[in-house]
C-alpha cells in the first residue's frame, strides 16, 4: 500500500527507521495486518493476508471459480475473488486495525440472492443479483470486523478493497494527528509569512500603512514585520528612527 502524504507529514523517513528498530511495521498504516489484501489467487493467499472464510474447503469447495467459462462468476475478473458456500450461507470476514475509511468493491455474480456487507454486525451495503461490482465506503476503527455474507442463492465477489488512513498504525493504534502551527498574521502587515517576497524592499502586497512622516498607523516594531521585511529593516530605521530594535 503506498504511503499517504499524511504519513510523511506525521512521521517521515527518520521515524520509519525508529519504528522498524522497535519491531513495528511502519508501512502498515491501517486496515489489515498484511499488504497483499487484494491477492485473491488462492484461499491460502487470502487467509495469509487476513481474510477468513467460514466454510471447510474439504466439504464446500465452491470458491475461486472466476474463470471465463464459469456460470457462477459471469462478468467477474480473474483477479477477483468469486465463490460461495454450498449448502448454507457463507461468510467472509476481515479484521481491521488502525483507523480511517475503507472502500470495498464487492458484488453478487449470481442472478438472484443478496450479498450483504456488515461492519461489526451493522449492515453497510447490499449487492443484489447480477451485480458483480458494487462500491461501498465506510469508516472504521481498530478492532472492527468487516463481514460479507451470501444468502443461500448468491455468489460472493470481492474485486478489491482500499484504505485511507487517519495516521500510522503503531501496534494496532493510530496516533491523533497534531495540528500544524501556523504563524500568526502580523497586525502591521497583511502578508502571510511563508509567502513573503523578501527580495523586494516593501512589496505592495505586504506594505504597512504610513500616514505621515514620523507617525505610524501600525506598530512596525512588531516582530513579524522584521520577518516579513528583513531586508527593509535598515530603510525603516532611516525613515522612522527607533521604530525597529
């Protein structure tokens, strides 16, 4: 999973080394505990990446049949999961860690029945018959469980699932993002400090108001004026002696 810009803003390359030294997978932000969550090439691959199928393949083996000539998986890509439990209603679950939002593309490739998506037992979305692709987005926290359930006449399809994290999961927890401090606006200037063109003497966009020679309508002794106009400090001293110290 590619790292989000928020990840680099909160942690950065240095902390990656620190987390790695502590035995923490710094690249696992949230969602499942493994990176190959969209690998549906085999049941073993799915289970190793966190998916759990509640039926025994030795008895009910109607899974991974997304083949071009498959009657059950019509319209399903060969890279997707497609299957069902027979007899009975099968369920596929995934335990989540961290915090954020997830978008899952799932469906029901059979002509009838329902495939229902649950989060902690609460219904999130439903795919009706002949709907091999249906997207649903939901918020989650560490410890939540996603479950897909097919009624006895449906076929579960999982195309892919993507996660958008609110931070970096450290051993199952996501630290709250610290708000970035913004420098306050100067009372003597309308400029925003990070964008001040200090190469000019007194740029028009940031120029304070001087009503008369020797008198100031604004406090040019403000520290932020010095930051906005470091080059102009000498000129201001000449024009208004004692204004900048």
